[in-house]
C-alpha cells in the first residue's frame, strides 16, 4: 500500500486549495492508488484509471441497492440528517441500476435536447443583459453580477419557478452542497438538513400546483413523463429538481469564475480569445479542464477490485481525482499550460459512464453565452483585486471575483 500521509495532498490546507495541481503531480508520480487515512479513502489520480473506474460496475454511487449499512461495514446516517439523505438518495446522481436507469430514462423524456435548444435565446439574452449591466457599472463582482444569476435563473426558468420565488435557491443549493465536501461538520450537516426541508416543501407545493395547472416547464414535464406505465414518484421529482438546480448551476458558477481568473493570469491567451471569438467553444472545454470545478467524485467499492497490484476491498471508498486526471501528462500535452485552442481535450469534468452529467449540453451553452457576452460588452474586462479561494476542496471556486471595465 502506498503511503500517502507524507504527500503534499492536504484538502484542508489553504496553500493546497490555492493550487492543488503540484500535489496531484506528486500523487501521479508516486503511484496509481494511495490510501488516505484522514478521509479513509483510496485516492486515484491518473486519467486512465479515473475514466475506467467511472465506468466500472463493481463500483457505485450507493451500496444500499445491494447491502445494508451493517453488511457493508458502514454506519447509518444520523437520524437528524434524514431529510438530507431522503432528498439526496432519491436523485439519480446517487442511485445505481435499476433505479438509476428508470429515473434517468423518465427525466430524459422531459429534459430533452429540444428543451435545452429552446432555452438558448433566453440564455443569450440574459447573459447579454448581465454583461451589459456590469460594463455600464464600470465593473463589480463577476461572481455575484454574472456567474451566479445566469445559471440559477436558467434552471429556475426551465423548472418553472416564478421569479418572485428564486431568491432562496442559491442559498439552499450552497447549504445542501456543503455535505459533498470531505468530512462535513455537524454545523454543515444542520444547514444542509434545514435547506433540504425548506426546498423540498417548496417543490412539493409547486408540484401540486402544476398537477392542477400544467405549464410548459420541466416540473410539468416530469409529472407527465411516463414509460410503459412507469412514472416518477413525488420524492423522485423533488430530488430530480434539486439535483438539476444544484448540479446545473454549481459547476457553471465555479467554471465561470475559475475560468476568468485563469484568463486574467494568462493574458496572452485572453488576448487571443478577444481577437478571435470562434475560440469560445474550445476555450470553454479548456477552462473546464485547466481548473476543474468538481475536483473529486466518490465511489463505493461494491465488489473487491485490484488496481496496480493493490487490492481495494469491498466496503472501501475510492476518491476519483478529476482535477488530477485533467492534468495527466499521459493524456494532455503540457497540461499545466492554458491552451484555448487545444484540440485533443478528453477532460472528464462532466464525469463519464452512466452518471455522465445530463446537464452538460446546457452548461456548455451557458458558459459560451456568458463568455461571449462579456467579450463583446466588456472587452476591457480586467482583474481589480486578487480573489479569495473558497475553503472547499471538492467543489472548487472563489468567494468573489472583483473586476473593472474601461
């Protein structure tokens, strides 16, 4: 077993959080798998292994479809955390077949490519509006003024949440997503439980209203979705809506601010982009790779596996390091260099296998729209102050991004 405690990998160290990529290089150089005692996880840093394990059915996002907590050698969640786990455990992100297959199939009937395509004018219009307001103000906080309001409004619009009800969505999401960090505190858990209860209660009322008066929105589509007599339960609809909001904007918000911060630190690449807006699609992919918004994805080992001569037993948890995989020199030429024109870019920022992000097409539209709008409306956009990195590891982002225009 590879010793890991003497490595630079430390997800609670501010220096590591500022730039985890040198520590990832060390992990990759030291081996293909490392046991990390502080989180009781096996760290997997190489692209080929992460990609393969995302598709390996011997691993799962849950184990409860096959084992009880006791059989799996795990402790059941604390009773007071039940509202969070009920919400989380009925969403397709944390389910395995056959439940995952059934729910994803039904959700796909409502969340279609046509649904996403129909949102394009709304996304572009809102991005233009937000970028124009930022430019007219001479700058501001790119996080609060553009990165956050755009995807939250788009998901809310898609779900059919009225504008007057949208203020709590981002705080609810942030509190729920706190539980996805490593070793969350009791305070974090309490916030997540409260947000889970409030968000679920709101959606239950909204679903009831849409049952009486269906609209042209995703909630109505989820109610109507059926396949051979199969339908989503109310809890599955609630969990799906929360997942779409959380996953549908957390990645986009953080990809936006991480991406612009990377551009400001690589002025030659930013100038290339300013001169040639046709680079936007490849720039979006490269920025998602370069500073990955979701750094880690976890899997339970359902059946014993062997990796590079190391046996990982059933009941263990593996931490698939997306940020490291996206900087693996075996896959990416000069991975530490930002290259907006990079053509061969098989990053795994949207995961892979059956849990590949269902909202990836929408995220790409949002990221391209906000980037294009900022390049057009605020062509002199520049960094006004060094940002503060959020004290999170799994979901990587900034507290804010102060910018100036003009």
